[in-house]
C-alpha cells in the first residue's frame, strides 16, 4: 500500500491568500501558477540558477506611473493563460539583473514583461517601493509579489498587507526572513558610524541593497562584524587583511557629489569578497577589513552543529566569546540565513 502525502495545507493557504488579494484572477490561470510553485526555489535556465521575482497585478501601467523612476517593458500579450510557463521561462533570466517579471491581467488579457526602478544603488528598489507607505495606489488595484527567498521557500506579499511564506521542507523550524536578518546585520555594522540621522538612513539603504544583491548572487558566505578598535590576536590570522580598510561609507558621506560608478564598483568588490571561500570581516563603523579568512573549527562545535564547514565555522566564532567580535552573518548555499551576536 502506497501512502501519498501532499502539501494540501500550503495550497489551501495560497488559494485563500489569492482570493483575498486578487479575487478576479481566473481559476485556470491560478492552476498554472500553483503548478509552477515548486519550480520557484530551484529554477534554472541553461544551467544558470535563477531566483525569480514575479509581480502579478491588475494594472501594470497604473503601478509604474505611481512609482518614481519605474520602468517597464511589455513583451507579450495573450488572450488566455495557456502560455504562462513559456512566458515566465523566457523572462526569468532577467531577474539575475534585478528585474522583476510582471503579469498584468486586465480586460481579459494577460500582459507579460519586465519592470524595474531605475534608481541609484543607495535608493530603494522596485520590490521595496511597491510596498512603501509613501506611495499611494488606486484602491482598485490588485497586486501580489512572489519571491524565491531560498532553495526551499517562497514568499508572497499582497498590496492589502498580507504575507505568506511557503516552506517546502518537512521542518517546522526553518523560517526565512531575509529582510529582517539583513536589517539587523546592517544596523550592527554601522553602530559606530558617526553621521546625521538622514545620512545614516541612506547608508543603511545602500548596505541593505548590497546584501540583498549578494543574497541572490552568491552561493554562501560568512561575514563577521568586529568593533572598530578590534586588534586580532590570532583567531583570524589565516586570511587576507587589507593594508588600508575600504571605507566607502565615509567617502560617500563626505562627498558633495557622490559617484554612482564608484559606489557600484565598491559594492561589486564587497560582493566578490563575500563570494570567496572563507570569511569576510568588517567593523561596526562600516569598513571592510579582511576577506578569505579561515578559522579552525572546534571539536565541540563539530559534534553539535548539523551542516557543512561554513556553518561550523560560523558557530565556532559565535561560541568563541572573544572580546570585540560583535556578530556573524551566515548564508548557506541552500539559502539558510541568519545574523547572531557572539555569546558572552
């Protein structure tokens, strides 16, 4: 006798979510959307992993008009839902360059395309602006944003304020809240940066954007925050320490006219460092200090921690109780992510 197990509770939750956020979506379209859900987390196009971001809405023109600096490119118009999957497949690769695939259902037609906010790296991207309280949309608009947040979870967010995360593992403990983790990490990394409240907020947005891009682009990392007065006594000796720390936050704050090209270049450099094997080290004044750093994993941690070498290294640091080591940001290849402070 074969027992069949389905994620029926998850489907019921999604059906309920869509019925409240976008009640006019045709049932036949929803069937195709639900059938695509399991592909979101581990989607690939020509051997390249893609974490798609999809906006399903009732009027893409009104949304783009309401969001400053937003741009859209219409690519396909269909009279039914039959081409849903091939349309999404043909557009998904653009998501690796921060575009969002949109599907606009209006006047019994489906319009497919890509959209993006043409903003600076120091400003909010389109996915953030869509739910910014300062932007007011027509109350007749329906909008659902779907994002692959890891290799085992996707998140749905609606314009009416609902959020739903679908976890494809069998564990009740694995919950992914990337935005909250990144915000905590960024706040800790800028704790001793002296500037005005306005400038600090701008730097936080800049740092959050860099980490969100890194979360999608790299396959795993550890980033350690130390105090700005930290002097290494040996735990991080196996690595590459910069002769002069990279202080692009200070450069940005002091410049009367910042250079977008410079910001993007340094942001790309930081992401490259995060993508190296080992650990990247920054301080709580926003400076990059070292990368490609390795620590010796303790036997006690190896026995207790379920996971690979990267995760064991992260917990070795968290349990080190070393003074002036503030916290650890961890991201696995599968998309598990956390920020924790060092135990005292």
